[in-house]
């Protein structure tokens, strides 16, 4: 396995699945346990260098690196959202931005805080995004998900991981190479549709899209 690819896989696993068990309640731990079989299948593909690595080792596929990268990314995207759903069963914890804005709004009104941020170099459009986000963060800090709904989504995710592993094994064995590109593209399309149509995954996609990027290298006033 390529060293860089292996390092990325290890880092992903540590971030997603190696959080201390004491930090979660029983429902969350049980939910995360259901994801492990999917992770195992992904790791089996990773041991073969991932779809991208397999494409690179197969001369006739080297010009299709975009498809291979997209498929590896799509599988990781499902895992990311499943982990997010499990770990936010009982609400979305405040991130650094939410903590910063809420702390300041507890001490001063919005107009005063906006003026301070403008002086610090933050733009009006950026601040509009920040204050829209804090409204979302407060409203969803204690929102609740039903574990059975997440379990259903995890089960529905399984076929995509099975196809992913089967595809990797076929490339490794040089079987059915004439239809590998078509199968890869079809699987990417199927996963995209799944992400957009499954209610739980759609919710995760939406909620994560609400979190703005913040450049904390800029001075933000003693957060």
C-alpha cells in the first residue's frame, strides 16, 4: 500500500472510529458499532491500495483517475455522514465559531458585536453568515435523531460497500476489466442518489452545509 494513502486511511479511522467510548452514551456506541462492518469492507479495499491505487496499477485505467478518486471519496463521504449521525443523536455540539459568537452575544448585543468584528476586518457578508449559523446552532444543539432511522440507513448503505469491495477485487484479479469503468461510474451515481434521497443522510448533508469556513488566523477578538 502506498505510504501516503495508508496514512490517510489510518488518520480517517482514528478520527471517525477511535473516539473514547466514555464520551458516548450506549445508544451512540451501539450506533457506531453498526458502522464497523462497512469500515471493514473499506479497509479491505484500502489494503489493495484503494480504487485509485488499483486504477494506477492497471495501465488501461490510468486515464480514468478522476472516476477512481470520486468513488473512493464517495465511500468515505457515506462513512463521514453515518458517523456524524451516530455522534449527534442527541444534538449538535457547538463548534469553535458557535462558542465564540454565543459567548460574545451573552455579553453584548448583536449590533455592538458586529461593529467590533467589522473593526477587526471581518466583512459584512461573512458576518451575515456567522449570525445565520449561530441561529442554526442554537436551534439544533439539542435536536434528537431516532436510532432506528440511522440503523436503517446503515443497512441501506451496505450494498454500496459490497459493490465497492467486489469492484476492487475484480480489478485486482483482472476480471471483467472491459466493464470496470462503467461499473465505477454507475456506483458513483448510485451513491450520489443515495446521499440525496435517504432522509437521514440528506439531513446530515444539509446540517454540515450550514457550518461556515472560518479563517481563524485572522484576529477574532480574544475568543
